[in-house]
C-alpha cells in the first residue's frame, strides 16, 4: 500500500473530505439501509476511482477543485458500488475484497434493492445540483459496462473472440469506468474544455492496461506465485489465450478449444493449457500490448505543466501495470 499512499499524497485533504461527503450521500431514513451502507463504506478498497477524479481535476486547474468535483466523485462511487452489489447477486458470489458480500449477509432481495437505492442516490445527486454533464458521463459508462458484459457472455458461448472483439469487451467492461473518472474530474473544473476528451482517452488507455494486467494474473506472476486458471475455468477468453489460438496449428487450436470448452474444470488440463500458452508466447505478447497502452497514456500527459498531481498520475499509470494483486 506504500505506493498508493505516495500517489494519494497531493490529494490527502480532498480524499478525507470526500470520505465524509460520500458517507452523507448514502444516508437514508431507513435504519436497515444505513446499517448496510455503513458496512459498505467501512470495507472500501484502494479508492483508485476517486483518486483519478481528484488528481485529474487538480492537474488541469492548477490545484483547484470544486463542489462539483466532490459530487462527481461521490456519484461515481455510488453508481459503481451499485453495479458491484448487483454483480455479486448475478455471480452468486459470497465474497467481495475478502469480506462477505451484501447478498451473503442480507440475501439477494435486499442486495438488489440496496443496489437500486445507491443507483437512484447517484442520479439524484447529479439532478438536484443540475450536474447534467456529469450525469451523462456516468450514464454512458454504465451503459457501456452492461454492453461489455453481455458481449463477453455472447462470445464466450462459441469461444470465437478475436483480438479486436477482446479489446472492445475490455474497453467497455473495465476501461470505460476509469475513462469516466478522468473525464469527470476534468469536466468538474473545466466543463466543455478539450481536456475533458483528452483525459477520457487517458483513462481509457489506463483501463485497457489495467485489464490486461488482471488477465496476466491468471497465469501467475513471480510476486503472487501459482497460476489460478480461474479465467479458463470460467471459459473467459483473455489476450494470452487469444494470441496463441491465432498462432498455433489447427490440431493445437482444436485441443485448446476442446480443453476450455469441455475440460475447464479438470485442474490437470487447465495447467496444461496455462503451460502451452506460456510456451507459445501468449504472456509476452500480452505484456507488450499492455506496455503499449501504458506508453500511449503517458504521452497524453506530456503537454500538461509539471505538478505534484501530474507526477501522481504518472505513478498511477506505472502502478497499474506493476502491481502484484
């Protein structure tokens, strides 16, 4: 966590104030809801999304933030939290960041209603303050995330994902939310400026690199040790596997597809697939693509004047691809 604390340093005050405002934005007259939202807030992760919002806002406005910035960060967290609560119900997951999920503790019906409550709270926070430009940014992100999930489900049935479709899936599923954080940070202090689109693109590129890094964890790294093979077990087509499928013989391709489709619960077979992907350059190719997205993101920051906020954003880009979990 030390690197995250270094990145957060120029926005320590903003993040502390954001915590208070975010808690307030979740408040309700229903005691059960307050108990559940209190549970959610006290189990927060690294908070990378609000960090992107505040670092972007401060970088492009010489260290200034506005009430709109706080509202934007709160709306984003409210709506993102709502999608995670609903995801856990859909995935029948009883854990989230090592803690029990809402559906595990309070059952599905309450979890779905809590997700709906958080979504409506986010929408109303924008509407009540006439932040319609911020609402549009977030609404587009939610639409894209839903489309990305459905596109992945559709393609997973036939295992016919090309590299281009893979990029479209991760752009929608993962990158679009980080893009929303950065464009929202820019729009909160400089609405209708060119920087809003520049920072949206910046966030999208980081999001692409972030997801490829996540895909690589499935094959194990020196830091986290053994490969997990979870993506293969869930029949998820990720970049290392897609690359190897497109660069192996017909016979090997048939074996790979059969393994993922029909033997994905067989641990020995999954290990064989992982070894085959590694031996045939799948990981090296994915790493090279991840670094290309990283370099493009860093290039977009070059025109901005030097500042502690720009420095932290550069550290964040590097952290995304160097992290070990």
